[in-house]
């Protein structure tokens, strides 16, 4: 029997224009079917997080993270966001419960049914309070080729109060065009690394205004989770009561057999891709960039598209191994990140002699 998604395998099932002719062949339970329909129509779906140890995990995560949100951030593990007090990125590196939530097998199985490819978690974010982030699409941070093979799963780690700045989103916005640098008239490749979201904000705001659509908020119960589609506009609503916490974990997932890259720093039409070295949180293995089953790093590279992409891959400086990834080095050596040192230079000049790790197991 042909696979249900064999006509357009490069489009996630829940985002496919053929979704309604495929859904009956997916063997979904009634609950899974409801999730699939919500994701397809609204761009998000709510479900109860399937983990019978969730309560204990949440308690342990909070007691592990709480001291890290104190004013003294010398020991802050949040690498890329080390200026901000409201999040810990990739806490899974240090905390097994964060990792277990990200790697939950039932969630992975569910996402596989919904997308038609096997997912893997590649990033975690833990928040003790609301983010108050403006509405944005994660697609400019982490996208894939083919596109839309990415989603976020947001988990409430306490009952969320309406005044605590709950997660907010614009239903249906996942169907809008995925904004690119070309669309906003900007070059992305080699542009300043601290500017990812900001150049796109006025365009998103204008789209929201023009749509007339109303945002919704997720005033979640502890243990409820929400999947958002790759391009759903979402953010944190206003925190009306500054004393309230809003403990949550976001896990971002990619799917197998894709190219993973950061569109904010890419100019796709020129073959200039800011490729990502993504690590599977569940296995700590690098997930190589693949295009139609072909490893990007593999030889021979046949298509000119792949050759261009490969040619633009940033080469490491001298004295640094070819598989060196500054992000991974920062995650494994938080003191280097906190000190804001250049990762490659630190490794070449000190880290190597000190026997520091630069890759996961
Ligand atoms: O939790 C929030 O307020 C938003 C988080 C978010 O935008 C993300 O993790 O991608
Ligand atoms: Fe986001």
C-alpha cells in the first residue's frame, strides 16, 4: 500500500494541501485526529503531556533552575541569552529531566504521525517567568529545507495565571508566507548575529494588523502542552502582575532528512545558507544536514545547489577541528560563553591544551 504522504513527502502532513485526503489513512486515534485538525486549521494544538512522572520532573527542574535565575548570573547556563534573566537555553545538557521532557517518546511518535517524518528535539528553553516577546515566527531562527519541518512544544510547568504573561498566538497565521530576508529587503548572510528577530518585527506587526485576526492566549493548566506549527506567530503576552512566575519549557523539534539553517542569516537565492549543526537532544548525536536523503557533507556532491551550499559552509579557523561548532563549545564550556570569548580562538589557544570538549559524545 502506498504511504499516505507519498505524493508530497516534502510537505509536513498537517501542513499539506492534501491533508484532508490523507488524514483518514493515518490510523489516528480520535484524540490524535483532533490534534491533527487543530494543527492544520489553526496552527496549534493543545494536549496533555504524556508523562506519568511529570510532576516529579517539574519539581526537580524548578529546584535545579531556580537559583540560576537569581540576580547573580555568574553561573548562568543560558549561553546565547546570557544577558537575559528570563530563560535558560539548552538546560538539557545539564539536567536529565529537561532532557526527558524534550525526548518524550509518545510526543515523538505523535509528531511523526502528524508530519510524516521522524522528529528529534534540538533545543530546549526553560522560562521561570513570561517572556513578553512580541508576536514572531520561529521560522526565521530555525527553518528547514524542505520548509516547515520544525515545530515547538510549549509545556506549562505550573497552572498559568492570566496575569503572568501567558503564551499568546495568532490562529491561522501558520498559513501565511514564511518571511525571508528577500521579502523584507535585507541581506542576511554575515549580518550582525544579535539581529535575528528585530528586522522582521515591523513586517509581522503589519501583517497582524492587516489580517484583523485576534490573538489568543494559552491560560494553561500545569501539564498541558501546546504544539505550534513552524510559521505560527506566537509570543508572550503582557505580564500584568510582575510577581507571578510562569514556569514553562519549550522544546523545538526538527525532522529527519532535511537541511537545517537560520534564515535570518541566509540569502537563499544566492546559495548563502547559515547552516546549523544540530544536535539531537535525545542521543547527543549531531544530525547532519540532508537533502533528499543525501548527506550534505558527503562526496560526491552532485547537484549544483548542494555544491553551492557546501561551498558556503563556514570553514573553521586554523588550529580548530573541521567539526568544531562554536555553539556546541559554548554549551559544553559555559565559562567561555559567560566571559564572551571567541569560541574558536579560545579552543585553539587554551581549550585544546586544557582537554576541553568541543563536541557531544
Ligand atoms: O514562551 C513564550 O513566551 C514564547 C517562547 C518562544 O517564542 C519560543 O520558545 O520560540
Ligand atoms: Fe518563538
